[in-house]
């Protein structure tokens, strides 16, 4: 499952993508679409989400 959060402030979009799997397929496909459409971006951080043993709202 994937969770996406988007915000727009001062003419800048920020997109947070959280996946329950470690496969970067979805992220790579999205970045490819941006590249193919001439949209510049800054990939600022890619990291493993490490949470305590809790039930996430999008995993119900």
C-alpha cells in the first residue's frame, strides 16, 4: 500500500510518498513521468521508514 501527501506553499510543491514495501518501482515510474514531461524536481530524501509495532491507518 502507498500513502501520498502533497502540499503547496509559496509556489513550491512537496510530495511525500510512503510505501509499505521497499520496492522503488512506483517512485521510479513517477520520476520517469516527471522527466519525460520536462518537470524538474529535487529528490531530497529516500529512507527506510522505521516505526514501532503500530497499526497504520492505511493498513486496515
